[in-house]
């Protein structure tokens, strides 16, 4: 039971406001095309019979996420409900597992409506000692993020900016992992990390989609979530991730290869109030 609770806590963080953040560009797009749901499915090959849904997301009329359902091979595992003031300012998030209500995460804002903290409370209303704190600079730009799970610091993130307002670098430190840094050019474009040895961008005539392929080499052993689930990588392993996007900017599918062999295919299905189900 304790292991399940830890997994749910980590998922809560992942689906909160900085790891899998719903950025402004995505929100504008969701509102423009009146997207109501997005389904993500994992496939081991092109056979749709050998697939399963991993998430289903729901959105309100302003394009903000209101619910995420998370699935496993054998069906639903947990879900998260998001609540807003005026459809845009998130107030709290409820977490449910197969056994029912688990916790609520309450959001607190400063006088500028900048999110400064998220604190989790269990089903009995007691603080779980799981929380996230965000700090901003004088220009109201996010400069630090701290995430604590069960009283232990899980993640620390520092953001540094140039005088023109663009990001200069982002430092990430997760518990038990070496510090990582992402650097940016003066124009805001991300500098290619040292372990990225190939980036290709082409038009795929077969699918009619734009294809972006990124290949990276593992520099040190790590265990992470890959397309096919939790995977342990060793030094020298090669990971290629391909993203296929249609003309409006929708990501239609992602394909991952590990050492040249297919790991998994992730496909997305979009439902809109004004469009038919958008898929490829």
C-alpha cells in the first residue's frame, strides 16, 4: 500500500504545474480548436490490437485541463480532477485511486496571481508533508522551484535569465541523480545538449506529417520511464525519439527506438466540439 501511495505522489507532481506543465501556447491552441479530450495510447507495434490507453485528458471551454485518467494494462489506475476560479485560475486538484479519494492539492497565489505554493492534504484533511514552492524574480519570472515528497526534497530547479528576458540556463537536481543543466542561446533557442548527437527534421510523405527525430547517447547509467515503461539504461545505449506533427501543431504520434530496436509507439486521439475526431 505504501508503494502505491508513493507512485501516486510522484504522478501528482508529474501532472502538476511544472513537470508536465500546460503552457500558454498549448492552452491557446486548445481553446482555439475547442478540444474537449485527448487520448494517448501505447502500442508495441503497428497492430492496434496490441495497445492500451495510458491517459485520457479533459479540457474546459478555455482550454484548461479539468481531468486526467491514468490507465495500466488492465484498466484505470487513478485520476486527477482540476478546479478553477473563472475557468482559468487553478484552485485545487483532487487525486483518486481505485480505492477512492486519496488527497487534495491546494494552490496559493501572490497578489499578482503568480502561483507560489501547492500543498497536499490527505483524505482526512491532514498535511502530507508533500508540497511545491515557486519563487519569482523582480520581473515576475519564475526563478526557483522546490518539490518535497513525504518530507524529503525530491527536486530543485533554478532558472537564470539574460538581460533581454530570455532564459540563459535551467539547472535541475533530482534526489539521487546528478545535477543536469539546459542552456539557451541569446535568442532563447535551446542549446543542443552534449549527449544529443543527431537531430533530423523532415516531412514524412507516407503519413503526411512533419517528423522530428532526436538521438541521444547515454553518458551514465540511469533508470527512467521510456516508451515501454520503466527502463534501465547503461552507458553507451542509444535512444532515438521521433515526433510526428500535423500542420496545425498537433502531435499525432511519437516513436521510440532503443539501440535501433522499436521500443514503443505512442499515438494521440483528439476530440473537438467543432471538428471530427482528429487522428492519424
